[in-house]
C-alpha cells in the first residue's frame, strides 16, 4: 500500500525529561525548517517547544499519561508522518511499554524516526523533507488475511 506524504509533513516531537534541553536546542537550530511543517508533541515538550519557537504545536497528553499512545494512534491513522523522539536510554521509564509500542508502530507504518540529534539532523536535512514522498505503508489487511488463513489450516 502506498500513501503520499505531503510536502508539509506532520511531525511529532517527543523527549524524555533528561533529553528536553537537547530537543529544544535542536529545534531552535532547525526552527526555519520546522516552521514549514505541522508540529505535534506530548504535553510538557509541546509547551516548551511552542514557547521557545513561537510556533503552533498541537499537544497530546504527557507521555506517562497516555501521550505516547495518542501519538501511536495518530501514526496508525496516518496523521503523523515523522517521529522525532529523543529518548533517554540511561533512565528507566515507568511507561516503558508505551514507549516500545510507539516505536513499534513507527516501524510498522514505515515512518521516518529519529531517536537522537544525529538521526534527526540527517532526516530533517534530507531533500525528501521538502517534497511529496510516496510512503510504502504496510498492507495490514494482507497480514490479517494470511493470519486467518493459517488459523483455518489448524
């Protein structure tokens, strides 16, 4: 299945507490590019980004309160095109299952995902960020049909 990502991407920005300063610094540096796209973020990160960048940022709940799950749902509904998630690999997170589910959905739905400053720099500076892009999305219906077929064979 294919869907077209528009030239204006829908970008979700998420950062764990110990990575918020890093994300804010990165976002300030890339403000011009980010201003040409639609921005979404989880709770506190969204407040900080909106204030620091003076740009509109649609906010979901805080991550531990369901924001990660809301972004995952938006990915599954093709409402998010690109995930920037500066996560902290050294700090245990009480909502770790939600984080893993969010990252699994980003991979499943084949959306570009940046987990640190270097990967975010490479993705946002790509010429593909400025143009329409034919995204190969999974054929979830085919998965369900093949699974049903296997279940019938049992």
